[in-house]
C-alpha cells in the first residue's frame, strides 16, 4: 500500500466548482484535455447522486486528487450492486504520499454505507502504472472479459441467429439456433429483419417485461435509470442499447459501451439482436465513434458466440475487482 505522509489531506465530495481543477490534473496525466467527459460525469453525479460516488482530495485550498465511480445496478449482467471505478487522478506534486489510497478508502466507505460489496474497474494490459496501483490497492483480476469491435461502415452481416440476453450470462440454458433460416445469408443487412428505432420513455414497461423474462429478476429501477440517462443526456445516447463515452478507465479513443441488450424470448432466432447491433453500428459510424465495447462472463457461451459472430474480439483491456470487505 502507499505510505501516507503527514500532510493535511481532506477528502470530500466533488463539487461543481471543482471541474477546472479536475480537468487540469487529468490533462497533465493523459497529455490531452478531456473536459467534456469530466464535465458530463460530474453533471450526472449532481443530477443523480444515488448512482454516482465522486470524491476530491483537498490540501489547503487546492484540489490535489479525485476519484469518480458509477454505481453498477445491472450493467453487464451483474446481479449485485457494485461500484465501477471510472477515473482516478492525483496532482504530480501530491503523488507517493497516499492520496490515491485515501480516495479509494473514501470510495469503499461510501460503498459499505450503501450495501455495495465489490469494486470493479479495468485498464489496458500495458498501462503499467495503473496496474501497479491496482495491485497495491488490493485489486485482483476479475472473471469478466472485455470484448471490443472496430466500428466500420454501417452494416453487420452475421451467419448466426441469437438467443441473447444482457451481458454476463442471462438466459442460462438457451442455445443459439445455428440452423435458423438465413444462416448463410451474409449479404442481407441484418436490420432488414426487424424495424429498429430509438427508445422512448413510454417503452419502459415493455423493456422491464422483456428483461424480467430473460433474467428472472425485476430490475425496474436499473432499467428506469438507464432509460432516463439516455433521455436526459444526448451526448451519450447513440442507439437502443449503448452509451458513448471517451474517458472511462483511461480510454483515449471514442467508444460506445454496450451495458445491456435483450430480445423477447418469443422473438429470439428471428434476427432481432442482429438488427439492433446493425443499427447501433450505423449510428456509431455516423457519430465517428471508433470502437464498441462490452463485458461478459466466459461461462456465457451463447452470448459470447453471438458477440464473436458480430465481429467482437477479446480486448486488450483487463477487468479487475476488489472486495469492499478486504
């Protein structure tokens, strides 16, 4: 662990007035400004404080460090509430004295108060400084695996149909129907098989119904929160199933992250999942988003087959987790 020196560091919640200081430290670390990303994350936390945990480290009158985390209530199929550590930074003049450890401790204290049992995060395999810090802070490799896909053009041609739920093993026992009609029709645009449009607030009840049929759980609050986020923040609303972010986990290129995707069990094996992804890729291409990402469990072979068939491949990003009680 980091050694905490005798410096008067005070940890408090991030405030709107902290934006410029956070952006400056982040730009010094990353070598570029990510003001839009930081501003959106801070605004989201102020708008929906129950879904975010963001702290500042203050020395004297100066902000010298920060941590931003988002509450996980269903993304990537996680069954239990968690916190996803998105970004952490310390001013170069305050490094090596335990500021990062104090920020992490504040995050864990917040998690315990809200019955959250685990922290999640990720980093590129060659981000050695970040990996060393994760190791020192007690993180370990998680079982989740990140997948990604370059966004190229506006079509997704697939040779399989799908039985698809949300990432992370929803719908156990469901198998992909490799003999479904159209298996070898590689030239047809997948979204020709279903009408696809952007979500609306009026869709909430039906989305919850489909999600319950896939997962066996009532995730109304999670679905309502994701839908509200998409409706309220046009900067992240790119399609039916994903959000666009540049900045999470130190990403340097624009990326869309698929949190949840679901198909009504009565409409599986009809190309609906392919149609959703095809329209998603078209929207992302128009927005010049470079990459699409998601996370899933290795045990979910049906979902992995669907994603691999859509052009996803193992990412160069590693998933980490840390028990709150450790």
